[in-house]
């Protein structure tokens, strides 16, 4: 029984090693979580405060600005209209059908 437990622990350790998440990926996920929680546009200062309060994470403003830019380039965030340095989640639109007609959903 002890050898079976050792084997299970060994397999679990190998699986965890394969699933290692980088610090950057973790930070991206935390930033996106803040936007999902807020459900509104956030500016850089609000994101900095949110990261600290929710995740106890501190990040320099230029690094966060670069991260928000990268998330914008990856179509996860978009710049908010009218306010500089304000971002929001990308608003997903339903795909159009042929010749620009809207696809109707069957009920």
C-alpha cells in the first residue's frame, strides 16, 4: 500500500511540474479577474489598488501599463472611449451571417 501511495505522489508531482504557470500568466489572470469582478472600465490606478487588495500583489505602474497594452493586443481588453489609461473587457459581438445578415437563433 505504501508503494502505491508513493507512486501516486510521484505522478502528482510530475503533473504539477507539467502545469507550472509562469508569474506573467498568473498576473494576467489576476488582472482579467479584476475586470470581470468590476464589470466596468478600470483605470491603471484602480487596477493597481485592486491587485493589492484582492491578491496582495504590488506591481510598478510602467509594468502594469505594458501588461494592459499586451492584453489589449491579445484582444482580451480594449481601451475605453473618452478616458486615457482606462480599459475594459472586450465586448464580444455575435458573428454576422452571409452578406451581413444577422444569424437568428432557433427557439
